[in-house]
C-alpha cells in the first residue's frame, strides 16, 4: 500500500519522467484486461512528450513496454517495438501474455513503464514513470481482492472530484468502468461526432490528475454503454452521427479493451479472478438488435453468440461466487427505453428462466449493473441484481417491474459506486493422532453500495461459500 500511495501522490502532481523530467500534458497510463498471466498496457504519447523526446510531427516514433515483479526491473518482460502513430492518436498498447516469453505470473505485483523516442536506439529514449498493477490469482489460488465498479463519469460535475477521492479511499485493486465513462452527446448543442472530437472527450477524462493517479496503481476493465458508444439510447443502426463503427473503433482505441494485434477479438469476456471468484463482463451495444425491433425470441441485446456463451459458461463454472457485470439492468428496476427490462423482455425472461432451471441463484450468481441509481433487487426467479449508481449524475430509483422485489433502494439521489470484496476461506481438515483438526472457515463475498459524497456504506450484501474439506 505504501508503493500505491507514493505513486498516487506522484501522478497527482502531473507525473515526472524517470529519465529527464518532462513537463507534460497529463495522459493516464492504464493497465487493463488483467488476467493471471496477461495484461493490456496502454499509454498515449502527448505532443509535449513527443517534443521532449525529439519525435518530430513529420515522423513516427517508437516505444516499448517493460514489466517486472520488482521495482528495480531486474529481468523484466520486454515487448517488441510499437509505432507511435497519429493514425492511432499516438496511443500505444500491448497485450502481455500472448506467448510464454511475454507471460506474467499469477498473483504478483507488477511494476511497469515504457521507453519511447524517434528510434529504438537506447541513447535516444525517454523513460516514463513507474506504474503498478497486480495479476489475478486465477483458479489455482484464493486471495483477498477488492474490485470497484463505477459508471457515469462527468468531469464537469460539481461533485466529480470528491467522488474520485472516495473511490481512491476505497483502495480497490481493480476498477471496472461499467459504461458512460464519457458522454459524446453532451452538451447537447455541441455533441462530439467526429473522431477528433470523440478523442478529445477521452483525453479530457484521462488528463484528470486524480483519475490518472488511480489508473496508474490499479488494474482496470472498460465496458461501454450508449453515451460512450454514440449517444443516449443508441444501437448499431444508421442514423445520426457518430456511426456505430466509429463509436466502437474509438472505444477500442482510447481504452485498453482488445488486443490491437487481434482485430477480431470480442468485447465480452470472462476473468477467473481467484479460486473463489469468476467475472463475466458483457457487451451491450455492439451486437444488439435494433431497439425498435419486435420483442420476440429473435430480438437480442447481447447477440446470439454472447447470450449462448454467458449462459453456458456460468453453468460450467466451479467458482462459488459468479458475478455478471454489464452496463444496463437485467432484473431492474429501470426506466431506460433500451434495456432488458423495457425493450428486450423476451431475452430477459429466457435468461431468468435459465437461472432458475440451473439453480444459479443458489450457486453464487449475482448481477452487477451500471444503473444511475443504487438498488438491490431480486427477481421472482431468485436472481439478485446490484445497481452501482452514478459517479456524477445520480437519479431516483424507477418503479420495480412485476415480480421484482427491492431489498434496498436509494431514498434520495446521490453519487455512488459499488465495492466487491472477497475474503478467502480456510479448508477444514480432519484431525489425526499426530495433528489436530482444523475448523473450516467459509470464503466470503461482500458487495457494498457506497455513497461517493460521504464514503458511507449505504447497503451491503454478503454471501458465504461452502466450506472446503481436505482429507
């Protein structure tokens, strides 16, 4: 934690560079898509950085990442050279773990940095500050883990800075950005519809010192909703700008979601965080049917492939805690006209029936969604849903759909987020003549809804896993 605190303090003061200090425009350095042996690292080489490194506007520069499990960078894992190009908005990214040479080790703290310059010659390179993240433990090990889930970021909101302070104070190991991290359609009079204007929205968010400081010390996962895809209520059909293709491309470019060396990679994925916890993070914009299509068995918010994948995988998972995370509500309540609750009810019911038929509500399944109001609901089929609230623009809770019970709902709109915590258990061991018995302790999952204005815990859901017995 001392290393994290120091790095946050350094980043909050705009980030000095290790080799030759550079006065720079802030651009967050982000470690995304963390796995047991993989991580997608990202940086944007700003104009100030390029000038200081001697990279003229007329040529492309070069960069490479280094990651090590020690701050001295002894025996680092080093990537191949990456072009710094205006075609990618001078964003560089690289997925560690695609082969054994570049693989990381599970459950380790990693330090990372990058070197960049006009050519790969060592004497011409500048070196960034050092950032950190922790790889997941995967199915082979249990460990304590803290994951924050946030949605609805607006840097112009009066309480945004205070909300980020509370998010940092929660000390997450990872942050899931569950949609609407920026809004292309705000302000309404001047929406961002071109690549340049859309990129500027992301630049502004990732230039916030507190945001950059946080991202330099955690692993992150990014999901998109309507407003950081195109505009409020957007699907993939033609119409007003920006286009669906441009919205998807800019999202993949500006945050670490997919490997740029694998253009066919999908934006829905699963993560085996620890032996106790599995996550499924879903795509709710790219593959959906038109919002206005008839609501029948063929209409899908997820798309057929994603729907089949998530249903199959949550059944086969051995993890005692299984969390599905998506930007929009499944159970509800929700008044948005383009969610499962309001416009994709046939697919919603099919999923709820799947949950009941496989008793998934009794096997640790819970849904975390990026609604703008905080609530805890339970469907008639037993599926529990937690809505994280908005970090910038909270709203009131909508009326619950038929058959849905509210275990908790905000009484007054307030900014907020959710914090997922898993504490590993202790296996029970039978005693022998030589050794005493060990009493087992259940692994525990806690999901807390936190008021981002005060830091107060507003509601908590706790689940216990079956105690493991060893012979």
